[in-house]
C-alpha cells in the first residue's frame, strides 16, 4: 500500500513540474517479528508454568486480529438478526471472549480435538466452518453446518464435537475423546471447555477423577466470564480458584483477554498432556459483552458497570492485540 501511494505521489509531482521526495517503503521494511512480555500465569501443583515472554510474527498478529474481528462482527450480526426475529430459539453470543477461542486454536494442532458448551459460534469458526454456514445454521437454513437442524447450540466440524446444550455434559464427553486418543496412541489431545456456571457440576469432578486415574491427554478449560447466567461467581462458588479444583490435577490461571497469554498457556498444556503426564486444568479469566443469551434482556456486565471497566482498561481482546501489534 505504501508503495502504491509513493508511486502515485511521484506521478502527480512530475505532472506539475515539481520535485517531490518520497520515501518508498514496502512491507519488507517492517519488523517481521517482535518479542513481548506477557502476564505470568498462576500455577497449581506445577514447578514451572508457561513462559512470560513470547514472540509474535507479523503474519500471526494479522491472522489473530482478523479472526477476532470476524468473530465479533459475526456475533453482532447474530444479535441483529435475533432482534429482527430471523434467528429464533436459543442463541448464546461469544463477543468479548474472542481471545480464548483464537488463543486456544493457535496453541493446539488442527487434528487435536475440541468440545465446548452452548456458546459455540466462535469455536465453530476457529475450527474451520465459514461464517456463511454458521449464520445459515442460526437461521435454520439447509446450507447451515448442521443442515439447519441444530441451531445455535449444535454445530459440528471435523475434530469439533459441538456445541452441547446440557450444562457441563460436554466435559465427560471430552474425557471420552481423550481416552480414545490415548487408546489409539496418536499423540492427540482433547480440549474440553466449560464455563464458571458449570464448574460446580458433579459430572465435571467425576471426569477429573477418571482423567487423572487413567492419565488421559485432556485439557480441561474453564472459561470464567465472571457470571453464570446472571449470578456472580462469588455468589455461586465457595472456591473461585477454578484452576485449583482438579485437586491432584495441575492447574493454570490465565489472562483470557490476552490472545498471546492464552496461546502460550495452551501450548504449555498441550505439551504437558502429550508427554504422558495426564490431564491439566486451565482457568481463563475472560468476559462476555452480552447477557447470558439473547433471551436475557439485560446483562450483568451493564448492571454492575463491569463492562465499562473492561473497555476503559483496554482489555477488549482485539483492541489489546491491536495496541501491541
């Protein structure tokens, strides 16, 4: 772009009979990569956690930024379509938590497995499903990723198992996928995601126990967005240190609003699982900018003023990335 502008200015100057000195630069003149200090993670039962320094290439920065922007715009369009009654039924939006999905995808391999709860639009996109198919699914069209029959909570792709409507039920399924990975000996891992609202489910602790007992290559990830529906974590959980809840399973608490922190922590967790040490637990401290679902007319983030706090502090994930890249 700079080269085009430079040539255009040169042509204009020659036509007017004047001389104009313009510095011609191309993308090759920019630094191809840069090192960053990132927030240190809190750890549980680990001698050492993920690194607090990372390297970001220009291509990676653009890719992460573009992906988060597409996810944000897709969710805002879904919000609009729902209010126009073009999307019906359940619809849980992911805006605000984009750094989690993008960072996790950057930290695992394409043939690793991932399963999540009903707030699944973002992960459906990062797992390779086009925006057109996601929106078609939301609007009940046959061009949707599940032929229009699954809707917001039931989207699937290769190595992606949804989108699950029952609170916490995806976690034991993820442990089962991890058992299959170990059985086949293919060095793959399974990422099993759930929210802070599901963290008190008994089936999650059963999954912890089985995964630790059998040393399954499973990364349990709690996306702590501060509210389970409209109830704050402090009012719902006696212990809000979700990364410590695995007891004998090591844990990491990560800044979920920083895509680089999430990426490095996920890489660390995946390497840990691939080494045969068993499961690991991650807590991503994040935030959603909508209510629990589109049927929720209000939002705890607005009621308690927390949304403005996160925005003012610059922790909007793609704004944060833009400021460093």
